[in-house]
C-alpha cells in the first residue's frame, strides 16, 4: 500500500515538473514574441522625413507673340489704309525673321470713334478714329522668334506704331515648354533617389538603418526662368524642378 502511494506521488511530481517545464517554455516563447513585438512597435513609430530634389535646364518648344499697332486720323478710309500698310510691314518683317506665313494670323481689330462717345467724353482735339490691330505669331521655331524680338526696332524704323492707344505697352514674346511629361518620370526617380541618400546619411549618423517607405509625396513640377531677373514666360531658357517628400521607417 505504501509502495503504491509512493508510486502515485512520484508520477504526480513528475507530471507537475513536466507541466512546469512546459509552462516555463511557453512563457519564454510568449515573452520572446512580446519582446519582438514591442521592438517592432518601437521601430514602426520611428521614421525620418527627407526631401529629394531634381532639376533640369530646358529650352522652350513653343513661342507666341502678339504685336499691337495703331493708326489714327479723321477719315476712316485713310486710317484703314494706314493700318493695312502697317499690317503688311509687320507680316513681311516676321517672314524675314524665319516665321512662316501660316504661323501668322489676325488676332484682334478694334475701331474707336471719338465722336461716338457719350457723356461728354469726346475730345475735339483728338483724331476722330483710332484703329488698333493685333497680329499673333505662333511657332515652334523658338530661335526665329528670339531673333524677331531682338530686331523689333526695325519695325519702328519703318513707321509702325507698336503698342495700343495712349502709349499702351506691347507685350514681349511668350515662351512655353510643353514636353514636361517626357522628363517627368526621370526627374521623379532622381528626386526619390536623392531623398534615399539623405535618409541613409541621417540613419548612419544616428546608428540606425533605413527601412521601407512610410509615405511619399512627389510634389509639383515647377518651371522657373533659368536666369534671375526675368519673367519665366518671357525667356525660352527655363529650369524645371521637382521636390519629393518621403518618410522612411528607421530600425536599429
């Protein structure tokens, strides 16, 4: 009887010990997973935000120029003849600079009758008729447009009164770059690469490693004048830039 009781106690003690061993192993396993989870949680919350820049110098591929000129007088027929003569001179000038005939068109014609004004606005000392015409030159030959704008004084020498009435300003040619989608993918890739370099430098300095991307904002492609002191639209030489903002996870 005593022998059986001792045997049962031994089995119970062995089972208890075995259970404690399994419990210890289970607690160790859970503890390890919990530690890894906490570590990953800490890493998940650690990230760095960096910016990557990419720039390109480009030349415009489209040019537009509106040339305004005016004629005045008291006889409408005579004023119209003056305007027609000025239009002829302007067209011939543009052709001489390399702009083709089909790239030149009439944009606007304004006829003002001074005597037709109401509420006492008429000026008896001013010419009765003021005719203003606008010629539009549109071309992909940017070099021809640059040449034409640089030699525009030739029109004044031939008697063309450039500008709108009352000394109105005649606008300069406007240049645009329309092939932005051709360079956009490479620029975004370069900006992203530069952002990664900045993140890795930061991580190395702080003893950490760069992980996956947390979020990314490519930014907007911006076109500016290449040279300072001039409007972007008035120069064919432009600078395109894009700034990407990217957040990277950091790990130890």
